C-alpha cells in the first residue's frame, strides 16, 4: 500500500472566471473592459465639435432692416399719395376732375388762415363726440342686458338683429319728423349708427367667454360680481374694442350725411358748398381730413387696446 501521507499536497484547481476564463484572464478582461468603457465615455466629450454662430452674433438681415410699426402703416397711404401726385402732375387727369396735392395744400392754407377750417372742424368734432358717447353707452347697456340675462337676450337681441338690417340712412326722414332738423337730429343719427357695432361685438364677447373659466371662478369662491369683474369683463373686452373701432368709422360716415341736412357749419357743409362751386381742391381736402380723423381715432383705440389687453398674447402675423 502506498502511504498517502508522503504525497505532496496539491492546491485545489482554480475556479473558472466569467465565460469560462481562468481568474487571471477574467481579471485582465474585466480591467480591459472597464478601461474601454472609460475611454468610450470620455470620447464623446473630447471629440464633440463646437458649433459656432454662423452670423457671428449679428442680427439677421430681416430683423436688422425691419422698420417700426407706425412707419409700415404709412406705406399704403404713401403709395396712394404717390399715385395721386403722378396722375395729376403729369396731366393725365385734369384739375377740374381731380385737384393736385399742391392745389389742395393751397386750399388748406387759405381755409386755415382765415379760421374757416377750424370753425367747421370743431363743430364736426362736437357732433361726432356726442354721437359716439350716446351710441356707445346705449350699446353697452343693451349688450349687458342681453349677455348676462336670458330674458334680456330674448327681448333685446331679436329686436336689435331686426333693426340692424334697416339702413341707417333710411331712418333720416323719420328722424326729421320726430326730432326736427336741428343738432339733436344729427347727433341722434350718429348715435343710431354707433349703437349696433358696439352691441353686436360686446354681446358676442360676453357670450364667448369660456364656461370653464366661469366654473373655475365659482370654484375659487367668486360671487356674481366677482365673476363679472374678473372673468366676464376681461373676456368681453376684446369684442367691445372691436365694436368701438367699427363704430368710430360708422360715426364719421354718418356725419357726412348728417351735415348735409339744414346746416351751415361742419366739414360736411364745407364739402357740399365746394361741390356747388366745382372746387375739387376743397372737396379733396375735406376727404383727406375725414381720412386723417379716422386714422387718428383708430390709432387711439389701438393704443387703448394695447394698454387694456396687455395680458393677452395673440397671433401678430408672420
């Protein structure tokens, strides 16, 4: 028998590493794998290219050359003025048909010098002012009654939709029978035309308020007055301002008709008198004044709109 005590001791076989590799090979592979992962993670940071602004931080050409808004708005009138100057200056249209800008400027100097223009202009402004004031007030009251109350809608809205289809000028004979041919008739005619744009747009603005906003206001504990002040009025304000801009244009249009009925003052009277004398320079001057006053009123409403609706961000074009 062989004495096993004298046999040399042998170490147990080494355990296989991952994937059947011996421990030393497995350790080396793990080390190489970790180093490779480190290099892989560090590579993008080292090789990522840096993007530079091709414009060098400068504004684009479109942004750099863009003009202010008020200058862009004058582009259309400037083109019309250039065409007017061209057709009259070249003799394409005679002075008895269309006065030249120079003739209109001379007429302005003559009428402004003796004060006749300013007297007639002040009278027209007073008539339009009172007419717009009464018309806007009436339109707001009717819109509130029809917009806030269902019974008011049934009574007011149907009547207003019926009356607005009647031409305002067709009411002039009836207004003369009712009121006469004095200043009250002229102001009433302007007010009757102003009330409909204000009513229609304000009523649509009130009824266009999202019902979810109303429910949210009630959830936060707002009462009727709180809902009106914090939800309904801000929601209806854009519609009211649209109606106000529209009504101002209607007011200046109706002023022309109102000042042709038994009057001896006003821009409309000056226009009618110039027609009798074939003074196209004065006629064009009166038309230019009407246009400038309309632009001025529209600009005032735009400024008011920007102030009252500064919280609203809408699409402003591309």
